[in-house]
């Protein structure tokens, strides 16, 4: 379910109440209200600027605070829907809100999703949120390859389960989660990128060293995106054909980088180009992905994926040789306060204080202090 007009329809009153419900500090709530007040817009059409009109709703786009405020705005929908429909879980990314339900048959899953959609639409109507029903999509994941016949009722319309792979955060998910469709899409995009960049590698183009950087940044990153999820190992059944596709692309990159003949030995080609074999890169990408998950702050669900009793958990554990001993990141519930305040108005005295060695965390202001005491600062 896609939220309509992400930033333009945010209500200042609803956002303030949601921030109060989350326990946000009153000063920050008042700042948000001031941030969204006394705003004007102008229409520009064919270089003609219209008159300024006042605007009471919406979040200014381009501000670093805009995405944070928007994510806060509809956050109450998840607790509401999950409480109304037991067994349903919410997933979201910016303006895309999704509902996940499990069941023993297609009818049970469709019924739970329909109930979740109804609860979400009711919550949206009460909280000033609107969904774009033309952008809804439903997907059914199952072990067997079959065509679902049931549909999900969303409002006054029905949404059939998609027969094709569904794109979620750049990853194409098919009904059996084999990710074969995702690999086919990524390898096709990688070949397109290589064809566009091929002219840069010719006689009057970039140097071999810069060509290698281009190949890694613009082609391999595209072709191997999401490979951490499907890679099972070099000699494991099910991924051999996918590795061969990537290795063929790497060989073509190596020839374009070095300018060698088609008959050049692949071993010498790989060594001269500096491009590693596809299997080695896939192994390294999966290892780094697992380490990145383990280094997340404690309490994150993503950490639990490594070592989980499922295929992806074992895939991430094997390249890491993970034994449970990793450095953890802990976020303090109540950060320590800084009680020391030192103000030096004279330039010479301020310079002397800044050159001193201070124990612990030291903060230096930039000197722009307002009458009410507010100021910016840098941390050294």
C-alpha cells in the first residue's frame, strides 16, 4: 500500500499528537510546529512566477528533518493494525507500507491481508492519511510452484496475487524466493552498463587502472546487487549457472580493461586486469554482509538472521565461521549529560582554552550564540 503525496499531505495537528504519543520532548514538538508554520508556495510555469499562497499542511522537501517527520507521521498504523488483526506484521520503507501474514492455505492468508487492509484504511481516514489504491500489490510466497486463485479485498476493490516477481527495495522476490528472477534482472542490467561504458575503454579512453575502477563501481556493483541473499557457495547445486553468468561478465570486463585478444588465457587476463573471480567476490560480499548485520546495535532483528535455523542464516554463518564472539554495539537508554559549561568571549582566552588537553568528550562551539542561549557546535 502506497501513501499518496508523501510530504504534501502531512497534517501539523496529527503529527503533533503522534509525537506526543511517542513521548517526544515538548520543545521538539513545538519546534516541529514552528517548522511547519507560516509557509508559502509559488507556482512557476514557463518562467512566470505566481503569487505566494499560504500553506498549512505538508513538510518542506529538501530538509534533513523531512523524512524523519514523515516516518513519524504514519508510525501509529502498525500497532493499530497488528492489534486489530492478530498474526499480521507490518513492514515499511518511506511511503511503502506492507503487511505480512502467514497461513496454512491461500484463503487464510488472503483473509488476514484483507482484514489488515481494512484496518489500515480505517486508521488512515481517522489520521489524515490517504493511500494510492492504483499502486497496491499482493504477493503469495509458498513452497510449491502454483498459481493462486484467490484475491485480496482492499477497500472496494480486489487485488489478485502477482504471478511475476515483486520488487522490494531493489530485490526481485519470486513466489518461491529462489531469487532466480532477481539474478536474471541484475545480470541484464550489468550487461547494459558494460555496453554503455565500453567506449571508455578503447584506445583513446581511460587508463587500465581507471577502467578497472569503472568496471567495479558501475558494472559489478549492479550485476551483483543482492547476491548476498542467493549465494550458497561455489560448489553448491543451484547457483552454478548464476556464477558462470557473472564470471563471463567479469571476463568481458577484464578484456575491456586490458585490451587483450579474445584468445588470451583467462588466468593471465584476470591477473593483468586486477579483477577477482566472480566466486571470490560473491564470497567476500556475503562475508561483509554478515559482519555488517552482526555489528548492528543490540536489539535489532536483522542481527538474528546470522545463524538462524534457515537457509539464509546458514549461508551467512558459513563464510564467517561465526562462533558468537563478535564486538557488539550498545546504545545507552539514557545518555550521559554534559554538566560543564565554559564560555570564553575574548578571542585570546578562547584560543588558550581550545589548545588545552581536556579529558573525555570536548565540544567547541562555532561562536554563533543567540540571545536565548541556542548555539551550534562541533565535536572534537
